[in-house]
């Protein structure tokens, strides 16, 4: 039974990814920074089909907290085969009015990924196997007005993914990123109805994506069918970036 650790798994894309692996009989460690109630509700919801779900609170942008979590997962599950770095926050503001938020966005979206990879990779290298998926965004490639800090953090995720994939390939470890477009989650709660309508009109498929669609792509990329895919930033955006 393979073991997967998913950060930022209390809701939205992270919760959908967790559901996918739980339903397919993985040992699943789910992480959030503060909402244990949501994590435990996931455990309880799927207890009948899979009792190997481990909820852990940790701020993964803090190296020491991330390390303690990794140790708990290793002790409980006996290792980690798949790491999915989904912890992140959105941020929407004029750049000229945004002096004080840079560190928080970078720590949450980029430093957390560094910490998790740095802690998980030694065991993967020793085993010469493992898969890492980093959740990025289409704005990491094209940038978005009023989302300069967020775009910068996700651009870092993309470059980090490609560089790490090259370094880890000789050790049999695949590293990829998924770059969603507009997904129907709480992360877009700052949008009003006019904003949502305008966004939908810019998407060739005419709708927002579903978190489950991102989860399905993630599951494919960590399976045997995707062993020859590494160093990629795979867009799932309904054609928005064409």
C-alpha cells in the first residue's frame, strides 16, 4: 500500500486530492495549518472504506513544524512514496499598496514547498523512487494584474519544479507541477458575480474547473502510467491560456 502526504488538504483542491487517494486505498496523511475539524471530518467520512488516514496540523512554512510532521508520518506509515505540495494562499491587491504581504505569500506558497521537498527527498533518494507534485497556477507563467505577489510565488514554484526534476531524475524521482486556471473553490471567494461572469467569458470551455478534475490529473501523474513524465508544469485551465 503506497503512502501519500498532502499539504493544505482541509478544503478545495487539497481535499479533493485527498479524497481521490483515500478512495483508491492509499495510506494518506492530510495536513492543514489550523483546521483539525475539517481534517477529522475527512477521516470520519471515509473511515468505512479506508482507515489509514492520518490528520496532522502543521505550518509547513516553518521548517521545524514540517520536520515534526514528516517524522510522525514516517513513524506511522513507514515512509512517504508521494508528496503533494498543495499548501498555499491566494492574494489580491494593488502592488503599490502591498508592501507588508510579500513574506507571507512567499513563505506559504514557495518556502513551504522547499521545506517539504528538503525533508522528504533524502528517503526517496535512498529508495531511488518517489513522486512529487507541486500545485502551481496559470498565473505563475503569465502573471495576473492585482496578483503580483501570488504570480511571483507560483513562478517560483514552476522554476523550482523544473530544476528539482533535473536533479532528482538520476535517483528515479519524478517531479511535476500542476497549474490550474480558475477552479471553483473558496480561493476565489473574493470575486463578485460580475468578476466571475467576466472570467467565464474568457475561458473557451465556458466554465470554471472543478477541484475533482485537478485531483484526477494529480492522481494520474503519480501513477505508473506517468513514469516517463517529469519536469513538467501541466496546465488545466479550460483553454484559458491559449
